[in-house]
């Protein structure tokens, strides 16, 4: 969250209140927060604790003592940190910092990435997990752009799914096309996509450990999603479009306020971030930085991704892989990985241990 404290608190409340099994949910929140103390600098977790948590626990408890126990149990499953506004250098950067706080105890733990201004379908947790299991793929990543929050949203979205398929170039960098809402036929399962969407991503937690979000993508907006998609896919993960709609996005007041804190030096940093994406996609735009932990995987190649996805990366090098005609994600077939045994071993082994740096501060969550 960049500020956005009141909507962030409401997101936590919606997730809990509309889950089939709220006691199974754990939350991690990173909020860029100012020191002004005004409405814009409302603490997400403190607002949740004061305004939403008591009502949730009273609703699910028969007496005051049980309600207090409920509040304590929820707060034990919530971890939160803050950073100064000037260090909230864009959504990709903040997601990367939060990724470094990743902590899970079992290999079958599930993780979801979403924004700070969301709503959820009733029983969203059970529905999403069932959809994930329908892929029959330990390395499946369910991801798509959520539809907008509105009155009657559950009735309007029933029997539909979002088809997010393909990219268009924006200043030489691929950006996800607008998703289309299509009807879901009875018996339909999630199908493959070449896209990753920041608004909703659901998978085993080992995906975030093995393919950590690139925290060095600072001061950019376009580029995060194609970077994440290509890196997950080349590491052996498969991206799927959910067969239903379980998450909704509040698209009002979408100001991307973090840009206000970008000075000249930050502008240059944004240029370096675009260079990182160009290096990842092998676009040949000048000097290539060392991507280290945040580079491509070895289970599939970038050439395979372009041939499979038919994404136009905008350079002559990649145009030879493109075919004439339109691409339908529903027709995509899975590309085998190079080393199945090594991929399966990564469930247990994972990547390098990560630790946060800078001025990330834990939030006092005492009731």
C-alpha cells in the first residue's frame, strides 16, 4: 500500500469476513506511510484493528471473552511493516520488499498477491483453492486482472471469467492488454496465459521463494508484469487464468501517488529499471546490468516463451518467431520443462534466503 490506509484496512476486513475458513488466513502488509497524521496517512493495520476487527469478532463469537480471543488470534496471523513515503518507489519495488519478508512453515502453503483496495467473493478462499487444484499442477500460478468493485458484483460476475491474453508495447516495453470478461462453460478449468497480473496472483508460496519479486524495479509501472511472467515461466511455473471471478478491484482514485516523490535522481533510477527489463527480455538496448537472482530461469528459454506466447517484443531479433494470425490463450498447450527432477526438488530447496534492508519498520500490533 502507498498510503491508502482506510481502503487497505477494508481489504483485510473483506478478506476475513467473506472467507469460508478465515482462521486459515495469514496477512503480510507493507505500507508506505507519511508522518503527517492526516487522513492520507492512516495506518492500515491500526485502522483495521480499531474499526473492523471488533465487528468481525463480535459477529463470529458468542460472548465478549471469546471475541477478545478472536481479536488476539487474528492479530497473531497479521504481520505489517512501514516505510517512509520517499522509499515507496513504486508497486514493483514495494512488492519486492514485502517478498523479502516471506515466511511459511510448510511446503504446501498457498500465497496470494493482491492490491490494497480490493473486495472478495463470498467463499473466495475455497473457490480459489479448488480452481488451483483443478490445474493438477504443483507449479500453477492463477493470475488475472480483477474486475471492478460495484453493487451486485457477485451476481454480475457469476458464470464468468477474465480472459487476459497478450501484451501491447508501451515505450518499447510489453504491457498487459485489457482483459475481456467471457462466459465460463460448465466443466471449464483454468487455462494457460502468457500474462502475470499484479492485482491477483495465487500459487504455492515456494513460487515467491524460488522466483523472488525484483525489488530493483524502482520508479516504473509498466514492465513489472511481463518481467514476473517471463521469470516464473522460465523457472518452470505455469500461468493460468482462473475459471471464475473471486476478487474485485476498486479502480477509483487510481492516482499512482508515488510518482510525486520522484526527483531527478529517481528519474535516472527509473531509467535503470527499464534497462533491467530490456536486459531480461534481451532487447539489446545498450549496456545490460547483471540481474543476478532476478534473471531468467533455466527450465525453459526466452526463445521458447516468445514462440509459445507469440508476444511481439518489438525488435527484429524476436520478430522471426512470430506467426501470422491471432492468439487465443485457450488454445495454448504446456511446454515441458528441461529437468523435472530438479523442478520438483525446488519445492523443498528454494532460493537464497532473503532479508530486508533499509528503513522497513515493524508495526506495533498490540491490542
